[in-house]
C-alpha cells in the first residue's frame, strides 16, 4: 500500500470471485481517487499476490499479496462461487479476523457476507447479502439480522451489500460517507451511473 498517509482501500480477490463484485467497487473507488483531495489509494490483492481467475473466466493480476498490504482504512470482500471454499478455509478466516482488528471499516459484496459471518465478524448485526443466500447467511450466524429489502446495510464499522451490482451502490455510499456527497455525485456522474438507489 501507499505510505503517503492517505486513505487506504483494499479489495481482496480470489479464484471464482464474481467479476462485478470486484470491478464495480474498484471502478467507483478509483474514480473517487482521481477526483478527491483525499487521494485515496486503491489496491487489489490476493493471498499470495498471484493472478486469479474470476467466476466468468476473467483473469486478473492483483497489485500485491496479502502479506504486502499495510494498514487499511477500508477492506472490501467480494462474493461469488469462490466464497464456497473460503467458508471452510481456516487460514483465510483467521486472516480476516486479524485484518478486522486493525481496519476501521470492513465491507462485503454479495456472498462475501457469508465469509465474514463464518469468521465470526457479523454477530448480532443487521446485514444483507445476495437474495438467494439470506437463509444460508442466517444458518451460518443465526444472531445476524438479515435485511431482505436493502441494497446495502451500513452498521458503522461493517457495511454489507446485496448481490452483485449492489456493490456499486455500497461503494458510492462509502465515498459519500468517507468524503462527501459532492464527491459521490462527481463519481456517479463520471461513471454515468443512474441507478435509483441513493449514493
């Protein structure tokens, strides 16, 4: 990560992550970086730094490895079929717990919330995920309060979004929260994103 003291945004990537779960928020945050006086640094990373194959076949070479990621202000965990393996991956779950202890805001897109729940990070919180996985999220952690209506749920230090494209709405919301409504509007305009949900 950059060491310029600015906001640090990291998006973890893995095999079979959903493409839009990754690139939707990435596009929002990089557009923000180009337009904001805060100049946030936005990086993708995989566990080893090696390339990954996303769920639709898109191959991606991340910026760095998890070991090379310094302190983050915001970590985004995407969803996709690759979350299936991560639900039972003790190394990934322990890594998430460790990162959570030093990261002010943790966010998930789609079924990324299932992994956060499996790591014990969503206990007692209002959350959301892809509409096909509400019941599964509730099974993983019955103490969660699953919102079946919201595009995203902001619970302060943990923010979860519904499926796939909802990650864009969540990312725009986070730009507004971390910067300003003006910054979020500028990003929305630049991306020509006219979804009806609030930024």
